C-alpha cells in the first residue's frame, strides 16, 4: 500500500513539473513570437507544423510496427496451437488403428 502511494506521489510530482516547464516554454515562445518579424513568425510556425507532422509520423510508425508485430505473433501462436492439436490427435488415432499383424475376425 505504501509503495503504491509513493509511486502515485512521484508520478504526480513529475506531471506537475512537466506542466510547469511546458507553461514556461509556451509563454516564452509566445512572448518572443510577439516581438519578432513576420519572416521569423513564418519560420517558427513552419517549425511547429513540421514538428507536429514529424511526431505524428513517428507515432504512426510505432503503431503500425506494433500492430504488425501483434498480428505476426497471433499467426505464430495460432500455427503452434494447430500443430499441437494435430499432434495430440495423431496419438489416439494411431492407438486405435489395429496392428496389421493382429488376427482379424474375417480371416
């Protein structure tokens, strides 16, 4: 119980520090943006848009990679389960077949 409380406290402190630093960064960015020339504003806007596109592209790449990996793992697991079931079915069927050396009732 105490470990969970300490972990939650740590996470809360980290989030608070992150939000504070983000607020300082954004306020500094907008203060400097207000005092800059139109060319600098366009450059800053282009950098922000480019950063957003890059971050979304990276997130999409990670999502697609994990999705394909999960699908590949599911295919491998399904194949392993089917192989195991096939092997388990062969054993009783092999035991039920009569041995050709055994006498039959028709002979």
